[in-house]
C-alpha cells in the first residue's frame, strides 16, 4: 500500500471521529495524537491513534480495524461466530448463518460490524451486515460480507 499523504487531524475532526466510533462500537477512543494516512492505491484511508492503525475510513464512514477492535473492548455491533467458522472468517470468507452463535440485535442491514470468535472474544474480521441483527442466526445464507480480516493488507499495514 502506497502512502499518498499524512496529516494530523484537527480537534473538530477528532471529535467527529470519536463520536462515530463510539456510536457504532461502544468504544471511547482516547488518544493523544490522531493522524490520517491517505493511501493512493486503496479504497480506504487509515487513522493512526497514538501511532497505531486503529481506525479505517471508508469514504465518509469510520470504523475500527481488526487491530483497533482487539485493542479496545467493542460492545456494540458484534457478530460472534463458532469455532468452525474461525478459519474461514480469518481467510476473508463472508459469514454464513450457520456459523453465527450470537449477533447484536441493534445491527441494521448495511452497518459495519465486528466479527469475533466465541471462545476468547478475539475479533477476526470487519464486515458489512447484509441483514438486521435479529435475522442473522439460522440455517442457511450469507449474512455478513467481509471487508477486512486478519492477515489482509490492512491488517499487515505498517507506516
């Protein structure tokens, strides 16, 4: 990934970012330095919080990265998968209904969600919900489209 530019965020931008992340994930970011890293060859940009790539910016939508979600305790928008789904989700597969053991009822179709594994609660991926949270458990069908996962370019990103 090629870095196009880097700049520190203004106080008003930081406030908007923190509010957006808290409303979607329940995480209260409390960093001392926020730096936007614009990427030339990707459909997203990265926000470094105290030097860590904790936030990804898709167009005008900010969300935690896998690392950011694992660094902070996410309380909203979590989809939990069973042990059988871990290897698939970690490799970037979309999430299917049979692998889901629990989903936040507050999730709406189109929302970004964190996908965590059931045993230890570690976040494996970030995805876009295709259905509402109440409709995620069941027997068949794709319900979350993967957008970022453990081991992808964003996960490996270093400035």
